C-alpha cells in the first residue's frame, strides 16, 4: 500500500518535471541537479565552482535545506543569484520535488542565466527518485563516508551523469581505498566519470569544471 | 496533497509501532534506534559497542540498508544475532518503518535478548519521522560533516535522546569547531547528552556505553 502511494506521488512529480524541462529549454538554461549525503561538501564545491565558471557562464543557484539559510548565505558571496528553499514548509521533505523547483525558479531571471545549479537536500536516497526537470545530475561523495556507499545506495549512482569524490585532502589521515570506491561506482554505473578533488584546497577541480562547461556547451549547440 | 498522503502513511506507521512497543515490552527487550547520515560511522560504533556490552547484556541487531549485507557481515563477527533488512524490496525506502521492524524481529529470539539495536538507513531526515516502537533514539554525527547539521536537520536532533559526535580522531586535520556543533545541538535539544568519541580508536566511548547500560537497567527496574 505504501509503495503504491509513493508511486502516485512520483507520477505527479514526473509530469511537473516535464513542464520544468520545457520551460528551462525555452529559456536556454542548463540545469544541474547536485546531490549527496549531508556534509559531503556540496556547498564548498559550489562556492569554488561558481568562481571558476563566472568568466564564461552566468550562473544561478537554488539551494534546498530542511531548515536554515546557511548555504544560501555562503553562496550569495559569489554574486550569483541564489534562491533558498526550506522544505519545512513542504512537510519537511527530504528531497526537492519538481513543484518546489518550479516555484523557486519564479524568483530567478531565467533569460539572464546560462546554468542553474540545484543544490539538493543532503540525502543519498530520496532525491535520486525525484526528477526536477534537470539536464544532468551529479553526486558528491566524501572520502570520509566509506568506500561502499555506491553499492549501498545504487539508485543515486545509477541516475547520475558524474560523480565527485571530495575531500581528497583528508586521504593521508584515513584508511580509505580510493580504488575500491571508484570500483563500486564502476560496478553500479560503468560509464560515469568520477572526479577526485578537494573542494577545500581546489586540488583536482579543473576536470570537473571542464566537464560541466562541456555539458552546457553541448546542450547549446543542440538547442 | 503530497503532505496529506505522507500524513496517512505516518498514521498507519504509528499504529504498527505501538504494536511493536507492546511486544518488545512483553519480551523485556530494550530497543535503541540508531540513526545518522550515510558514512558517519554507525557500523564501526556498533562493532565496538557490541564488544563492550557483551559481558553484561545479550544484544541483537537489525541493520537496514537500501542494498547489500556489508554491515550485517561486519556486525556478525561480534557473535550477536544480526538481521539485515534491504529496503529495495520495500520500494527502496529511505527509512525503516514499523512493519519492516516487525518482520525482522520475527527472525530474532526476543526472549533471549536484553537489548535490540536497530541500525537505521543512512539518512538524517526520514528515519526521524518513523516511530518503530523503540525505547530510545540516538543520532551519530561525524565531525567531517560540518557543524551546522543540527540546525539544518532539527527534527532528527529533537527526537533523539542522545547524540554521538564521532570521528574525533580526525579533528587535528579539520577546521572543525566542536563547541559550535555542540552549541547547535543544545539550541535544538537542550537536555540531550552529547558523547564525543572516536569509534575507530575507542577514545571517549565509555560514557556512551555507560549511558546505554543505564537506559536498559532503568527500563528493567520499571518493568
């Protein structure tokens, strides 16, 4: 019974996500859905990413949290427009759903934007199941989280187009097997690129920035 | 509409959780619901906790994951009975619900057990909303996750009876403000004890073990 209820919610979401996708396409905005566990470093990665993209792309961010505007405050420093969504007004939702993104997008001048990045709620399960009308999905995994997360949360790693293995600056202090983590990702999603980097120090961030720019450019050349 | 649907699911869950609670009470089993983000170190903490409790309490574990039996394999080494629940059979659920715990408990000889520990799905949002018939709840937060998680995920920290601040062995390598993290917890849930420890090295684990034993003893003396 519970599963059927969830299925209905997902069907409604799918329809609304399709509307978002049409709207973003018309406005020529590329949308990235960035997901991860709580505390994997999404916001720090975004702070650095926004700075690096600024010369080439006009970016905006929708950032989701159950409570607080801490992340929006941090990201606003970049100068990019930032809209904070607090899901405690939506039943404390553990994910951003398509109707929430539609409402948040009303507060952004989409005509003026090349790339909209959605920083989803920190959660490795539910956000993977809710299409928000995005063009690409990326997951951030921290090296402090254990190697086997891709095997334990396979849906997330299966739906994503890229993965970031973050906090590599901590590797000298951990018993962490990078090869094992990348191996688990390869089992779940063989073609997915994995970017090993430290958002904190900036080491290894360039290939990730290059990949993201390429996605936006490729969509533009198609549209 | 979605919120109403979620409300119905929670009402059904509450009824089934009540049945679990009666059953555990009759069998004189204390039930701890252990929750956290993915990768905060719940399983390592449990490995150490089971060893320390073994001389005094007969323990069993129900461990939830979306996929894999990695955690059950690790915990089985302790000799305590371990039941693995994979929620991919329950719609890939992001939490353990009361009916799932009821089914898993059928595989445990409850008469022979003092303490049943439920290692919930790695998720700081949904598990906090699903009563499973437990006597106490604890949340594990890792010092690699950032100080503000209690403010961002207040429901979890509000429903818990104790918090563990784990991976303190990594503090020398992080810019982490322990006082700020404990302060956020105190704002959300002023009376909650916070145990700072490293499950990996065992440092600081004794007060946590003492607290847990005390909970079980207190319930016994009441019942």
